[in-house]
C-alpha cells in the first residue's frame, strides 16, 4: 500500500510540475535571395545570422524590416557565428588554407558601422567565442583571449572533440569536466544556460544531457541533436531519423529539463533542423534552405 501511495504521489508531483507548451506562431522567415541555412538569433531576437549549406559567407537578417546585410563572403564564415550581448556586433571565424593546414581567424563585425577588424590571425584550434558583458572571450589552443572592453569574466564552456572532456572557464581559471569518464569520447553542441549555471551538451552514446558547472549530470533528456537553450528550464533540439545515408525525418522539439517531457513543435515531414533560440523565439532551417520561426506560450 505504501509503495502504491508513493507512486501515486510522485505521479501527482510530476503532473503539477509539468508545463504546457503551445506554438502561438509558426512563420517562414527566409530572406530574399536564395537558400539559407544554420540560423543564429541575436540575444534580443531581433536579428538572425545565416549562411549557405557549406558555411560559405555570412549575412544578417533584420526581422522587423525584412532586410539582409552581407557580413562576409569568405569560406567558413557562417560556421557558428556569435552575436555580442547587445546584438550590435557579430564574431565569426573565416577559414583559410595555409601550408596545407586548415586555419581559422577571428573577425569582429560592427553591424551599425558596417566595419570589421581581425582580432586573431589564422590559427589552429580556435574555439567558438562566447559573448560576455562588453565583449567576448575565446580559447585558441589552451589560451584564453578576451576582447578589449570586456568588463566581466562570466563563464565560458566548450568541449574538446575526441578527448571526452568539457572545459569550464570563469575568465581566470579553467577546469576540465568528464561527466561520464571514459564512457564518452566526444561532446558536441556544448552551451551554457542563459543564467550561467547549467551546461547542455550532446554526449555521444548518451544523447542530450544537462550538467551543473562541476560536471554533475542533472538530466538525461534523450537522443536529440543540436541542443540549444530556450531559457533556463527548456532546451530546444531536433529529433532526427535516417536510413543510414540521409535524413528521412526531422522535427523541432522542446525538452523540459525538470520533468523530462518532450514537446513536439513541428511535423517530422517538414524536416526542421539546426534550431537557435532567444527571446522566446526559435528559428530553424529545412534541407531545402527555408527558414522558419516559432513563438511559444509556456504555462503551468
């Protein structure tokens, strides 16, 4: 009897803590001029960076005006760009081949002034920069570089491919996390929650997981791709299926970090993938190069 009562109580608690998610708007936001891929929203949700299928070139689309601005035409410029905290600047890493080595530089582009400057010359192992108050920080090799004007340290996280570790830096010191020890060889799509207290990542063989800053596993959310924080409690991701050669279906989902509930936001046949979230919005692309935006209502 006690066991049945405990189970019933847990079920009741889960139901009460679960939140309802509904899509209030689902609209196409594909800029004029051809196919677009890998969208990235600015922190306030007013702008969207996007690129081509192979990351050549980088543009920014202003949602309110429907106008696009070319940031770069360089190879690799569209791979994981980062907006500054106020959305006025875009940091990107164009690719070059020097002495048969694939290198990346770091460029800062001011969207208002339409001007750019190179912050880091072409080098190997240049991580994705993280926006901080007044600037950004980035790891190149094992050295941390902060742009001029950066006023706070904040936290910065990244994963090292094929080494099974996540690095957390507080601006001065860094430490390595190995949440699953030798069970996991790689972590992908490693990102910090908006409040800077949790990490979302894709652990190969485990799926999407949420960690604290000491590497403790807080939640295992399932086998989804491209996790990105929607807010401090939800992670947007893509649920994909394939036939061993190509994707056969893909849908955008919202994962509840507390109840572990999965909210389906799009139809799998639409083939939504590569989500980016900010300011209550989610943008994503389809294989045909169409971009769409979702706006949600979340209630208890």
